C-alpha cells in the first residue's frame, strides 16, 4: 500500500479494524516518509521509531482481540511542549535540550491509553513564543506548500508534519493563536478548545491563564476524533473544568449551518495589513456558508485595538513567572564553571534562553515590578475583562463570529520582522485566548502565490462540537481541505 497517508482518520480506523493493513505497516509507512521527506521539511525534533513500532505491535494485538478503541494503532505526532516519559521534551529551547521528563503529560497519557502510536516530537517556537517556528533552538521548519516559507507558529512542526503527510494528526497548543495560525498557513483544520477543556498537566507552561492544547489535522472530522481522546476533566490540572464532554465524532452530522447566525465584526475587516487575497478568500467562504443556510450579521467588537497590547503584557507577565523555574539548579541547561550562585543563575539563563524568550521575560518582569504593576499588569487585566464582555455581548445576537485566522499568508523564512510587526500578525487570534473562548481554523482557498488561506470561527464557551460540525459541513460542500502540497504527493 503506497498511499496509506491519504486516508482520513475514519478510513484508517476502519482499515485497521478490518485488517486491511496493520498498525505496524501503517507506522512503518509513516516512518519511511519521515526518513525520506522530513529532511526537507524539518518538522520533527525527535523521531521515536523504535518505541512507535513497539506501540504499533501492541495496538495490533488489541485490534486482533476485537476490543480496540477507534484510534488504536493510528500514528500521531506531539508538539514538543507535551512531556513524554523517557523521551526528550525540549519546548524548542536549548534550556531543555537534554530534558527527559519523568512522567507523561495527560494528553500524551490519554493518547497512549487508547493505542495511538507516537511517531515523535515536533518543532515549535521556543517555549511557544512566536509565530513562525523560527525561534526554535533546533532551527526553522519549512512550510510544505513552499519550502522557503514559514509554517507559522508556535505549533509549526505539528502543522508542517500533517501538511506534508508525515503524521495523520498532531497535537498543538494555543496561547495566542499557535494552533489556528499555523493551521491557516499550512492549509489545515485546527481547533483551540475552550480554556479548561483539555488538561494542561505536563504541558510546559508559557502563559498559564491562556495556554490550551488541541488537535491539528486535515479535516474537522479528523480533529473530532482526536478531541474525543484528549478532552475532559483532569484532577491533576486545577484549571481543567469538570463538565461533560461531547462525543465530537457522533455530533458531526448535525444541521449546524442552516439557520446559523454568523457575526462579522466590522472592525476585523478594516485592519491595516489585512492582505487583499486573504480578505477575498474569507469573504468567499462566508458567502458559501450563506448559501448553505447561514445568516451573516454585522457586529461590533470595539476592543479590537486593545488585543495586541493586552496580550503582550499579560502573556509575558505570566511567562516571566513560569520561566523563573529554569535557573540551572534543578534541571535544564547549566552554564560551565559558575563563580557563585548568582553567576550560575545569570549565565545559565542568558546562555539557555533565546532572544525572544529573554525579551518577554524582561517585559513581563517590568510589568509586574513594584511601581509599574498597577499601571501595566492590573490595567491589562481590566482590559482583558472588557474584551471578554465584548464577546459575550456579541454572542447574545450571533452563534459564532467569523474572522481571518491571520492577516497574511505564510511569509518567507528569515523575513526578520520586527517584534511589533510580528505581534501585529496575531491580531485575529489573541482575543480568543484572553476571553478563554474556543475557535477553529478551516482552509478556504489560496492566495496569488498558491499559499493557503484560513477562515477562523470563534464560538461561545464549550461550543467545540458546534464549531467542528460547522466546518465539517463546509468541508462536505467544498474541497479546500483535500488539497495537498506537492511534497505531500511525493512517495517515500
Ligand atoms: N504568536 C503568539 C506569541 O508569540 C502566540 C503564541 C502561542 O499561541 N503560543 O505569543
């Protein structure tokens, strides 16, 4: 079988259950593709071939018994921010280059428990800070649609791996857009769940009040399968919410689009820097949804200008606190021959962290310091509440809100944007995290350079099922999600 990598998760699941192929064959197929194609894409930081084959054999045994979970034997890649027992977890940082976690993140443990096979760990911006994956200590990952372009970030390795068919599904995390923006840049479907839906236990912390894990895949249906595994309460994460989880797969075929009221924020489509092709493709997708029975309603989201400054105070403030644990004493990078304890702290942190991480630690420490705390941090928290209220008001009148996921398509590797230019590219994704809402990216076409464009749909709290179902119906009526980059068409 040469095109196992073209099958959807449902097809893989059925093929495995009917013994058309084994998990070992499927896993070997992906490992071979990774060996041949990933040197060009550079999505994996660590490939766990030996363990993957052992997991595949174990899954095959369960499949034979007839009692296997729908995902048993299907391979996946984990963003290198999820701790994996016995396997390096780097978070894209020199600081954790040799870090081996003594335990699995809950997301990883849940994936293992149903028999998903871990192919390896994929690249990301250092500590999830960035929008291109270029901030990784391990070097840049390429966008499968154009190898001289970035895949987006911070979950760029996850997006590139799936878009090049080097994994059928992947986990990602989203603190300010890191699932949706790389999904947009790589032509994938990616879901950022409601804050508290997916456990953060064992997920290396960037900004704890914003961080949330979620699925990245080719289609909403594939995302639904992975959500069924990773969603749910976890007593090891005090911010994980104890609330019933939907069967996301069973609920896909509702009538989500007919009668749906989609809010179109006036402010979002007048943002300076919104690319004309992105705008056109997003508007065409909305037209399609309208044809399918949705109603478009113009709405106001007045706080739009506050999104970037508010996020870039709160996220660095939390990061400065979270990253204080990397001090060269307990684990992680330690400088050579420290003179004294202060020298050990200083040099371990200056040598172990990259430039963007250091910038954010400095901004965050400043915003939290005595004398500036009220003016910056407390103020940002108040604005955060106003942003949330803005959304809640909008949801009194509409079911979901539409936006681009990013103002542009993927830019060139090494474009070297200034930090402010880079941060402004996050305009459409940050508010969702500040408010704790769920949102999904769906591919809706291409720009003049044949690069994918993404539509973002933002839902009310706990509306993951609805978002997946809307995109699923859109995908049954369109074929953007079936388009593959040339490199994905290559056979290994
Ligand atoms: N690009 C944003 C940042 O740099 C978001 C990153 C993320 O969601 N992890 O912080």
